[in-house]
C-alpha cells in the first residue's frame, strides 16, 4: 500500500526527521575544477587536430626525374646515366639478373652473364633517389610489351631464336646511323651467316674492349675474344647493346638483297655503301680511307643536311 502524502509527512510512533543541512562547494574548489577541465579540453583538442598555427607543414612529394636511355647503349653506359640522375645502388648489379624476368624463355642460354639486350631504351619517369633496380624493372617491362610473340615467329622463320634475333638487332643498332640502312645491314648479317662467312663487324670487338671512340689497333683486331667477329664465325655470345624498336624490326624483317659487304660512305653523312662484290667493297673502302686522309684522319663533315 502506497503511503499518502499525509502519511509521508508524519510516521506514527516516530519523531519527524530533521531535514539534512544543504552543502555548498567552496568557490576556490570550483575554480580549480574549472581550470582542470580547461586543461583537459586543450589536451584533447591538440590530440585530435593540433594547433593549425604551430604544426609543421606536410612533407613535399618526391620529385620525379625523367631518365632518357638512348638506343644502342650498353649496361655500363646506362649505369653512368642512372648515376647522373641520382638513382641509388648499382645499376650493373641490378641488370645482371632479375627474379621477375627469365631470358631463357627467349632462347637465351642459362649461362648468359647479364640482361644485356633486354634493357629497352626509352624515357622513364622515376622518383628522385629511387634504386637503380626500379629503372631495370621498368626497362624489362617495356621490353616485354614491345617484343611481341610475332617477333618470336619472325625469328623462327629466319631459323634463329628470339635471343639470336636480339643479338642481330643489337649489332644493327651499333652499325646503322640512318633508318634506310637498318634492313640492309640485317640482310648482310644473315647472308654472311648463311654463307658461313665471319661477320667482320668491328662493333662487336669494341663491345668486348669497352672502347667506342679510338681507332682499333691491329693488335685489337686480332684479339681472341669470342666477340671478335673477324676471327670467329657466327654471332657473338650476347647482344652488344640494347636495341630499340627500329633495329628489332629490321632484324625481324631484313631487306631481300644479296649484299655481303658494306662500308661507310665517304661523304660523312652516316650512310653505308652496300655490295655483293668483294672487289667493289675494296674499292669503296679505299675511297673512304682517302676521304679520311684528306680530312686529317677524321670523318668528313656531311654537307647534305
């Protein structure tokens, strides 16, 4: 039974309860509590958002550098380019092999010493300070994109492996200076291979010597290296440069000519003179030597351009 209001006021047999005294907080205690609360609010604000006026600015995004790799460069030459652009680590080590790329699938022997030939030349955008291995990976990916299955079929039609086609392309890249000459040089290489003749391409000797500027001496021309295609028949053991698309295309589609020889034209414009006659080759070579002698031993200046 709930008590009525009258019953709540007075209970029979018990004296009325005295009201409890009202307690009040001291003003100083209130002020101290407010100060603590203010400090907590400030700490939480800093933790959640910080003071926009005193926080340090966010770090600037890493700069992107454009690394141009020209056609026909070798691994040591690309290594110098990578270093000049501030890439870290050793490009030579990074381009010796890759866990993500297997040259054997292109017909390369398992014993090849490096990825020479597969490092596709192009312009690559890379973050400043990145590892040289990043550049290598981008080059290998670019090669896989451009060296299609059709080139493998073209190689088989020429009775070569894709890797051998790449070796031919690397020699074309080092020998040709104008587009017109690429399929003609390819034809000379294949014709000499079929005829069992030494290729006689001095660019292969220069690759072994790492010398691309000084005239080759008689001793260097007799160097027994496997890259001396004056002495040894067949292709050199590996590509001698990293060829671009035009040279790969020329290696896959040589001109239909019977040329066996070529020599630089005496006008210094970069073109070659082609012939299937050895006597004609000797005559053209003599004319080129006379042009060099008349110009103090230097290649004549081209006047066609």
